């Protein structure tokens, strides 16, 4: 499966996409854990001191917010799914 990273998160990672394979019966949380293992510099930008997703970071699974439409980090994922991480974005 593929993570898409945007704005400063892509800059920290040095790339816009990262392939992960968290295995069968995996969750969004498992895929996030693998992403952070592959790109350790992201952890401080994505997780807070309690190792929870920072309030200002948006995570999407297949274009939907798993915290609103599913089971958050416990949402099931499968190979071929797309996950995205967004930092705060502003503009005018």
C-alpha cells in the first residue's frame, strides 16, 4: 500500500510517496507504524508526546477520514489501499 505525504511532511521524508507492507489483517495504525519506521524523521511531526496522532495532522484512508467514518487507527487496510497524511495548510 502507499502513503502519500503532503507539504512539510513530504519535505521531511524527502519524497511524496512511501510504499509499505504491514501484512495481512493490518490496520491504519499498523501502516502508520511501518511508515514511521521507514521514515523516522516524520515521527516528531506526526505523533505527540503520548504517541497519538497530533491534533493538527489529517490522515485519510482511501480519501476518507477513518476517525469519522470508521474505527480510527483500528480501521482495516488491504494491499493497494492509499493512505495520506496532511500537515496544517493555510493560504488565501
